[in-house]
């Protein structure tokens, strides 16, 4: 890692951890093992968008509606991370990244360290161009789902109760 990358990673890690997000660093060849260690079965996932990383065999990548409903863990790739928010950007895909990332108790996001940006302005610059070209959409996820709409803070009301990010270095 370069000095700039270390600072960005440290800022992202600090912010993400402040929301209860667990982080694990892994080399490309160790990602499948890191995912296997992070998940709670049964697990569903979308294929990771990089050639040099894989999901473990225990993650179902062609889930039925019953698989989605019964899954405890969802595994997706994250397109980007915003260091000063501790957030990941999850692009919606035809493979079903939205239900995989939102409908389970645990979401495991896999992120390339090179896809860290310092702030929201850099994220908008990056995603705005992509969205104009692809007409795609994305969600910016910051930690586990939480709401205080009805009084006390409740985690997992509108999404995962826990989030882990595996950073591919």
C-alpha cells in the first residue's frame, strides 16, 4: 500500500467500525476463505465482478426465492467505498445484488482496496459518470440497517443486522 492508500484505508476502517462493521483484509487468493469464515449459513451471493477472486462453494449464486427467504447471509461485491463515511456503494445488478444485500441478517461486502475514495464528492464524480452511461442505480450503505422511527433504535429493521467488509488488498 502507498502512504495515501494506508491513510484512506485507515479512515474508512475507523468510520466503518464506528457503525459496528467488521473488516477483514485478504489477498485475492484468500478471499474465498475469508468469506467462508465470515458467513453464517445458509448463504446466497452474487458473482464477484473480478477475475482473480472467488466466492466459496457454500455460497449459492443462483438462489430461488425460497433460498433468498431462508438465507442468513448475503454476499455481494461493492463497487466503491467512501472513506470519510465508512460507506460502501452497492450497484444494482441483474444477478440480484439488491435482495442479496438487503434481505439477510448478515451482509458480507467484498471491496477492492483500490476502490476506496476519500469523500462523497469523489464518489459522485465516479458514480455519476457510470450512472449516465449505464442508467444504473446504487445504494450507499453505511453499517447495519437501523431506524429509530418508532422510538428506540432498532437494528435490522430494513436490512441486515450486521455487516462485514472484506477488503481485497
